[in-house]
C-alpha cells in the first residue's frame, strides 16, 4: 500500500513539473521571452519611453471604392389604366382555362 501512494505522489510531482515546462514553452513560442526569462508576468503601468505592444494586429487598410458615374434612370412610361385592365383580364382568362381542365 505504501508503494502505491508513493508512486502516485511521484506521478503528481512529475505532472506539475511537466505542466510548468509546457507553460514556459508556450510562452516562449508566443514571443513572451521577457516573461520567461525574467518572470515579469504582471507589469504595472508602462513607462513613458516604452512603446506599448498592441494586443491585436493592425487591420489592412482598404482603399475607398471607386465612385461610378451616376446614370440617369430610364424614363418609365406613365401609368396606363388600360394596360393594367388588359393584364388582369388575361390573367382571369388563364385561371378560368386552368379551372375548366
């Protein structure tokens, strides 16, 4: 029983060490080398001469879309009541033909 608890304790210690090394490696790969080397994880206000590191990369600048010349809309013929009535009459005839079939 003692051997089992001792082995579990050793496995726990190795896991904590592994997690610490993995965290250090991730910080190193992300470019946070100052934090890895000096352990300065939490900084106060940045000094005036230090440039502030941006959190997000800058967006690419898009040029403004070219303005197209405004074309005049084609003149529509004035509304004609006769045309509408003839259109409605043909629709009614088509529907009547479909119902009769």
